[in-house]
C-alpha cells in the first residue's frame, strides 16, 4: 500500500502515541519498452494519472534494464503519459493485451492481474544514435592482457551497452545515444573510470590506454 497523504510528525521531548496513517491498497503494474528495428532503449518516465483524485503523488515508473518497468498503483482508472523521452524517439503505441491505452484508460483492479503494458517507440529519420568505435592500447610495449569486454553506462540509456574487445584491442558500439558515459571493463584493470562524451556524430577513433601491471 501507499500513504494517501504525506504525513508530517513533530517530535518533541515527549512520547507520541495515537498516530493514524491512512494507507491506500496498491498492486504492482509492470511492462516493457520496445524500440522499433531493435534500436537502443532510452530511459524515460511513465506516469499513471488517475481519473479520480488519488492524492498529491502520481505513480511513476522508470524504464530500466531490458526496457522493463514496474510501479505500485492503487485501484482505479488511469491515463498513461510520459516525460523525459529523448529527442529522436516518439511513442507509437501503448497496449495492455488488446487494449489501446492511448485511446482507453488503464484499469487497475486489486486481486486481478492485467496483461503487461507494452510501450512501443518509433524512431525519427535519421536515427538519433551514432556509432562509437576505438582501440585499447598498452603503453611502453607492455604485455598486460586486454579486458574481455567494454561497457558504456549513461543516464539516457535504459541498458548497459557491452561489446567484446578483440585480440588487437579494437571494439565497436553500433548504436549509442549522444551523451556522457562511463566505460567499464571486464575484468576491470587497475585504472580510474574512463568518461566518454559522445557527440551527435560517429566517433570512430577513441583510444583508451590501460596501465602496465606486474605481479606482486
């Protein structure tokens, strides 16, 4: 459940008893974001605005890994909306089973499981993503092994992008949204996280140097 209204308590130097909190029963609503043509899934917010007054808080879900989202929603009819959708994407359809949620309310009934919500995103032309590629280097002729994979983590992406690092140190991400990312490696070499700023054009020549290591 969830509190119907925020509750403020003033705690002084005496015990407090008799506090009453009104809790609204809720159920978990889940769904998934799908991008046409298999493009990268952006991170954005999905809101459930009730047709009846339900207090000051609107249930919000955020798309996460694999495009999945979930949130707690009280019983009732809701209009689904979205915010913070990155440029280059648009909402093409929102469905729960055969119900078109762009034209019909989403009905939540306690004790009854509804089909998952599928949010399908269309993509503008040209597509909003770019290609990012580069090479790992070892300074001074070091023979320190290259990591096996490199991943990019950013606030605009719902998923962590991860690709293999080739034996010659090269790597390539075919679809990356412009933004700021942290590069992570598996296994992680003894180095500070690498920040990568991706502009709105392809980046074909990133170079990441890994430090020399010795057995101790």
